C-alpha cells in the first residue's frame, strides 16, 4: 500500500513473518486514506482498518454480539429448555445470521470461534450469510477471565499467547474485526493493579489485532454489580479509560482503526437511586468527551444486563445532539432476549423469532439516529437481565 510522508520520514526495514521485510514507520506518516500513524508499527493494514471501522460505524447501524462462549450459549439454550449441543447452537446462530433485512440495521456481528467456521444446515458458511447482507463478521478472541493473583478478588483476561497466529487465521476465514472483553469490578476496588492489567492487556491485544488486519473492539466492561452511585461509576470509568488510552498510545495503536465497547455510566445495580435515560446520557457523554479522542470512529455500547428497552432508551438519549463519534450499540442480551423467548427451540417459531430480532435491531437503529420512542414495546422487552457476577 502507498504511504506518503508528512514532513521528514524515516523508514526502517525489519524481518516480518517468514523473514519478509516489513516497512515500519518511525515518525508520523499519513496513509492515502489520510489517517496518520506514529511510531514503530507495521502499517500494512492501516487503510483497510480505517475502512472497516467506518463501515461498522455507518449511520443507523450497530453490532449484533452473538459471541457467547459454548458455556454461556448453553445457559441461553437451557433457559428455553434446549440441550447445549453443537446442532442446537448452529440452529440458533443460523436463525440470527439468516434474518432477511438484518443488514439495514446491523453492520457487524461478533461470532464465537465455532460459528466463524460453521455452516448452516444447508451447508452455507454463516460468514457468507452475513457478508451477503453487508454485515462485517467479527470474532471474540479473548480466552476469558481468571482470578488476578495479588488483587482484591479481581480478575484478568487471558488470551495474548498465540494471538498473532489466531488473528491471522481468523482474517483468512473472513473476520475483519475482533473483540476482547475484560472486566473491572467497582465493589472490589478496583485496585490499581487490576486497572493497569486490564488496560495493558487491551492495548497489547489491539496492537496485535491491527497488525493482522482486524479492527479491535476495546472493551473494559465496568460491571453493574454493586450499590455505588452514578458519580462513583463515572470516577472509576474515567480512571479506566484514561489508562486504556495511555497504553493504546504506548503500543502505537491506530486510533482511527479501533472501536470502543464501553459500559454506559449508570448507578450500580443495587443502588436504590435510579437514573433516567437523560441522566445516563449526560454522565456517559461526559465520560466519553473527557476520555476519547475524536479520531476514534465509533463507540458501540454493551448492554450489560439492562432490559432491552432500557438499553435502547439510553442509547436514544445519547443521540439527541451530534457527537464527535458514531454512538451506537453492540448488544448481546438486549438484542437476543426476545428472540430466544419467541423461538423456544421450535421450528414453527423461527419466522416469528426472526421478526423479533428485526424489531429490536430496528429500535436500536432508530436510537442510533436519536429517533426512537418506546411506545408499543412488549412487556417482555422491559424486563431487566442483570445477573450478579455475569461471565461471557
Ligand atoms: P451484553 O450486551 O449482553 O452486555 O454483551 C456484552 C458483550 O460483550 C457481548 O459481546
């Protein structure tokens, strides 16, 4: 790819995979697309990364997170009386990936590794079903949470070992973005150690993903667990995000080629004082404006146990005036709950379940545009889905 220089440019050659020389920029350089990169990093995918991130962050669209690990998918299936078999997971994911019209509202879908390599019962790759609808396939690459030794019962996220070769293989299979979810617990501290570990892990993951052509979704989930106030959530979130961006910069991550997946700033799940969508929007936008450079193309929120309607109302409130970034959704529970409850594992319910998915996707699309009203929403969509100590 062409790289033009801004001012003085120095280029170093080093050995890449199999000894191939890789051009590495060591001073600011601008790519053809106009994005600027700094520092020593392979710039081979820069233009594609920027393009992928912009495609995902298109107006009126967001991400369908359907990347539950097999264990978590098993819990979802159990909630409608189904066994956790590969065939049942395939049937459910097929329902989601083959919903006609989904691409109007959904720009990206995060998959679990099994689904990335899986075909529908008719033998078509799930990845191809998504691409046909202009939905970018993505992949969860973290290996989950384990206890963080030396901390206050906090956790850290595994998965950096072998990540370069895994992301290269996922790119070959059609993935163009990836996701790494680590968590921060407010009631357990959070300790300096846990925040540093979370931020450093996210930054290393982001750099490795970009080197292999995948747009990293950076997700330090600040858990809803606890009885703390919304002010305390804001305080912790600012600390976490400032560290995340410090380490992203230290690792020469191209900000134009990432997406963020933050938690909304809300009171703890057990805090008696609840916040309105307008308050959640005000606090969350304050956090983002203080922490996130406008170079970042998209902020794709997680739903974190909010009800479907609550997550949509909060997103809508954040889009009542223009933002420096595309402010959208990357929901799992808040897009899938009604779908599962409608499907119930019965073939005769598949069409109705697909319609339920479209209803939620369209509602969030409208919220991304700031045009959603909760009028006529089903009671089921208003039920909270918070689970204490939730794992993904
Ligand atoms: P929820 O929207 O259910 O919180 O999912 C978050 C997530 O990380 C899925 O990829």
